[in-house]
C-alpha cells in the first residue's frame, strides 16, 4: 500500500540549476496537487490537476511547470532554481468525491 | 485578502483543557471544508470533514457558519498527543472546476502536562 510516493526526499540545488520532483500515486485518483510549505507557514498550492492531460495553476505557480500524461504521475519541474524556492514540497492526491487528500512524505529542497 | 485565514497561535494549554480554533474563508462559493492535522516535519493528514449541520468525532467537534464564512474546531479534554498544527482546508471555488484545495496557514497547539 504505497499511496503517494515522492522522490527525492532531500535535494540541494545551486542557483540556476533545474530539477524535477517526482510524484506517483497508486490509488487511481483523478486529482493531484503540488504544494510548497515554508517554515512556520501553511501549504501554498502551486499547481493541480483534475485528470490526465489537464493541469491548472494554483496560488504560486511562477517558476514551476507540471505535466500529467498519466493518472499515476504528476512531476513538478523547476527550470531555473532560485533561493526563494527553498521549501518543503508536498504532492497529494484525492478521489473524485472525497475531500480527503493523501500526501507524500515531502521533498526538502534547498537552493544555494 | 488570503483565501483561508487562521490565527497561527501558538495555543499553549494544559492537559484536559478545551480549546477552539477558528478559520475564515473569502470565497462564498466554496463547497467543502475540512480540518487536517500536521505533526512536526510530517505530511498533513485528514482529521475530519466539516458538515453544515456540525459534526463530532470523539473529543473533536467541527462547525461551519456559511453566512459568516467561518469554520471552527473544538477540542475537549486535550491530550499531550493533540500537540500539532491544525490546518483549515477549503475545497472548490464556485467554478465548474471543483479541484482546488486551499490550505490555511495552520494553528499550532501545544498541550502541556
């Protein structure tokens, strides 16, 4: 019972580097989300998807890109890393009816 | 104005105390409401949904006031294990796309012996 799996768990990037945060879920959920959480703050929605092939911007999409080619996978791309993107990133998924979102364990990203 | 607002606290209470958290939301078309719990450096997990008629789950009671656009969470007989951050969550923005889940900043609770 894997649920939502995020990789990597930790990463240090240099300014200007790019990377992809991977997220996969095995619950056949239509909805998937990417959030970032800064220290002492709540979760801010970056992007979300209501199904394969459909993505939409959240509250803080600048500097990020996503794709949803399959139901299972929802990768988050950082093209030109900046120190302001230092944060903990959470991926989540939920079914169509339920409001219960299941989260991955998070990716702790530091940009130096 | 933030879409979902909470008092960040921290709320420091003794064991056995009753504590209440409030949350306000800005979009009157929001459709569903939830409380999540987040332990330190862990992922959030659903605590309970919030229904229009109010609902209770053991020591936890959630209330929704649509007219005033606020949601509350009451914890009775606080336990040390209740120490965590409680996140208010709002689903839907009134458009045809009901996908959005917006989190509040969270309210931190510390229960002391």
